[in-house]
């Protein structure tokens, strides 16, 4: 399966590009605060230490929602769990990143496989429930049962819409389910991942001795000072297609999902919430078999890596059983939880996004908050090691691969294998002026889009301006405000994006962009072959001109041709 699009929002990173910068710079995206359970109605009597500093993982602008764009009334939006709204917006962005424009008038054969967090927001709605109609509205707007179907309904997606709930492994299990659905031809595109929005977001996990939570909110995977994890907020979604379809459609393939597996520990552990080395070992072996690869074919493991003493020890033991006999190489081990905390239901998708970025950019990021390996894990020797600095993938004749793990309370385990996809050869650049448009419902959103595009182009100077124009003009929904830019290359476009555009168009309508019409009135100066440049450069223009000329005298049918 091809991974052709991704979107997400994470602590300290509002999009995929910002997440990658967070990873390669070995930064933590959490915000400093104080321990607090204020507003958390489910633990009103928890013992708190208001003087204890704590890092919390917050998604910026998580409560902001474009109700009009998604055809929500104000009341419906207010009564809907913010994590359901956040998931819907992320789903739209993920599809857009894959070149899929969701349309209210044209259904898309896409499946939705997602899961979410406990809907604590319903406590805010409950005091206003005065009738059975109110109760039904509160239920539909907050119950996790409606996560997938809400996305499918609002974006007109007609494949299977299934909400997956397996605790911490939810979103990676959702990816496995999406892959299975594509293999069975139940859909042509699959949207998979999860959302986990703590409510209120600023809630700091109240520390209690003996539980999984870190005292200061810092997660230190596989580190000598590891002492627990931190539950944070995030949303992460990936768009999958069958690889042959993606290649045929000319999609940008970020990586290949080569195999996946899901299982449960059963009773092979000390308790319901405890991990099982046997269960984890078996799911990894099954994923390798699903992908048709051997342990020595793996370069990197994005682990569950919660930084709890029991969790890390069990996970490393399972990995050693699978990879311990590999010779002639070492396998990197990491966990994104050091950067963004434990994103709970979204954790598996967030880890997979990191692995995809690593394969696509050919760099293995280091793990934040890891300084020296725990002596109890035995990582100083053997095949597994934790990189302390970003490491370029070595040039090799074979394909690089990564394994991604996610394990849930209750024992449902998931593991997937991700392969590097060869980047297509660069086409010759079209050395000509391009029109690039940005469109949004508010001007400040356009300013943000301009900043993000400028940052991307500055970091990727090899980008073809014609590709940027094609994507922005044809594969983005046209919204109320449109800001056009005209540039001859990416460098000039970046300069313009960092300034205010002279022109701004206002379109009160909303929907797919219309077609382009050429009008030749026959007035003004007459020049020979006035359309020759268009004819030679644009195949669509050339085809239509040829069709029109074919209806005329055959002697004129080659008028605009190169000769």
C-alpha cells in the first residue's frame, strides 16, 4: 500500500512540516505549567501539588473550528466534542495533501478508519440537556461511535466508515484495518489514524506513586532516568492507496506500507493493563511475514517506548527475541514520545508519521530526552541502539525499512512495516512564469498558508514551481478569499509570500474551481502563430486546438504546430 498523504497537529507542531523540524532538532514540544486537575470532573478529589512544575502536551488552536465551511450550525458546533471537530478538519487536510478534493456533490470511494479519546467534553454539554432532542444531539456530538461516520458524512466518503477503539494502539490498529479494506477492494482510498484531545487540554496528569505517569511530565524513552510517561493531545491521519493505483494516478508516494499485523496478549501477562513480551514478539514476526521481509531487512524501529520501567523492559525483551540474532549491522531504536509525549489513542499514527518522514527524508531522527540508555535494558551492546543525533540513512542498494509498534491497555498490539519508496527522477523545469493562488475563508488563514508555503519552499529549493501552481490552483477547494501570486521561480515566489500581495480576489461562492476558457475575438493586432507557445507547452490546450482545427480545412489543421 502507498502512503500518499498525511496531516496532523501535535504538541509544539501544528503540521507535518513543523513536526519534522521538531524531530530533527531533538526538541520537546510540551509546554511548562503546574499540576492541576481543575475542570476534570472525573477526578474531583485527586491529590494535587500545585507547586509541582509539569509539562503538558497541547494542540494549538484545537478549539477553533470553521463551522460554516463544514456546514455546521453554531449550536451543532458548540455541542460537538472538539476532538471530533479537530478530526474532521484533519481529515480534510489529509485528503487535500493526497490530491483528493472532498466534494459535497461528488462522492469519493474512500474508507475511514479512526479512533478517539474518552469524550470528557460531554460534561460541558450535559447542563444544557432539557429534552430528548437535546440528549440525542449531545450523544451524536460526543460519543466515539460517530467519529468515523461523521467524517464520512461531512466529506461525502462512501467506503467503510469504522471507529476503532483499542486504547493506546487504536490509531495503528486503524491503519491495519485500512490496509485490509484496500486489499479486499472495499474502497479505493483509505483514511486512517486517530485523535486524542485531552479536555481540558491544560490538565496535567496528577502524579501518583506507582502509576505510569512521569513526575514532571517529561518522557524519557529507554533512558537511565526514565520514570514514566505523559498523556498528551494530538491528531494524526494518513491516506493510503493501493500502490499500483497510486503509481498509475501519478500520486506522490511518501512511503510504502509493506505489511501489518494485529493480535492480543490473551492471558499471557501479569495483569489486564500489563504488557506481554510474547504477544509483542508474535505481532512483530507476523508483520514481518506480512511484508515478506526478514529481521535483518529492518533499519529502524519506532517503538511504543512509553518510558515506564516495566513497559520499556518488556518491549526491549520482545525486540531482542526478534532481532537479537541479526549480524553485521545495528538497528536504530526510537520513540516519538520523547518529543511529544504519549498521544494516547493517536500515538500509533503519530509514530507511523515519524517513520514515514524518516524513510522519505532518508534521515533517522534521534529521540528527545534520551541521553544514556538504561543499564537494565542492556542496550550498550547488541543489535539495538538509540541514536543520540539525527543520522542519515546510509546509501545502499537495497530498500530501507522501518517497523512501527503500538501496544494498548488490554493487550491489543499492532506492528507495521514501512518501506522507502524511490523518488522519481526530476523532470526538466518549465522555465516560465506561473500563477499560484492561496485560498481560505479568512485573510489571516491565507497569511498562515503563505508563511507555511514559504518555509517549505525555502527548505526544498529543488521544488518545481509548475508543480506548486498545479497543486494550489487545481487541487485545493476554492474558498471565500483568494490571494494570487505571479512568479518565474520558487525563489521569487518565496519573496512574494513573505510580503502582502498587491491583488486580492473575493469569491462569495464556494466549491470546486471552474474551468478555463480562451476567447479569440479576432480584433487587435494580427500576428502569425500567436498561440504557438501555448500549443507547444500545454498538451490540453494543444489537444483542444487540434480538435477544433480538425473540423476546418485539413490544410489549416497544423497552423499552431511547431513547424
